[in-house]
C-alpha cells in the first residue's frame, strides 16, 4: 500500500486510464476479499506450491527477453472478459497467499509497453493491497506483535520506489521485460521454498 500510494503521488498521471484499471482493480479487490476468507479457514500449502511453480514457468517466458507487444497495446479502453478473469484470479491469489501480482504482471506485462503497464498496475495493486489489509484486519489475521515488520519494509519500499522512479525512463523495453521475468522468478521461488 505504501509503495503504491507513494508512486501515485510521484506520478499523478497514473490515475488516468480509469476506464481500464478501475474495473480490473475492483475485480481484483473482490478476488482478494474472497481469497482472504478462504485463507482464514483452509490450509493453503498445496496452492502455494502450485502457484509458485506456475509463476516460475511464466518467468522463463519473460526472461527470454520478448519485447514485442500486441498490436493496439495503447488502447486501454478495450476491457475484455480475460482482463476481468485475470484480475479476479490475481486478487484471489493475493488474498490467499499474500502475493497476487504475478498473474496480473504476466498478463499486463505482455499486453502493454512498460510506461502504460506501470501506470495501470500501480493503481490496481494499491486497491488490492488496501482491500487485503482491511480484510485481514477484519478477520483478525494481522499480528501486531513485531512492530518492526510494519516499519522497516515500508521504508525500504519508499526508498526503492524513489530510486526506481528516477531511473524508469532509462530502462529499455526489452530489459524491462527481463526485469519482470526476474521479479516473477523470485516470487515463484519464494512460494516454492516458503
């Protein structure tokens, strides 16, 4: 939440394209709330393993450096059923394992150039993260015992966002795609070994 809010404050133009990211964000919120409720009643270790393996496989495709995008990637007003399904599934994954980004990152990373991708993903993630925190709080799943876990990571996120925002335009599309692959790979491995 902290990172998304900070990036939006640095880039207020991210709030444009609402016609596209708004519905996906709301569907991701619905999925996150549902996934949070599932998490509160079921063991999710098998799902984490399968989800982690899928993310690692997807990451290989991004690591190949594919940089050509679908034609018409600038048209953000064409919202389709697949967009909604990916949003709901990503939200569900976020609610149940705390990491909903990889499916949406994989989907939108293939669909849009890096600038538009970033402008759409940040508001969607901000909505989803906010809904997860509220739902986890409502379900009594937030542990406040170690306050440092709530202080240091957001500070690191703020510093990382500031640095990344500064260098964003200097990164070529192909390298950005590979970077998405690395992030997905690390996310998948975290689920597999966690």
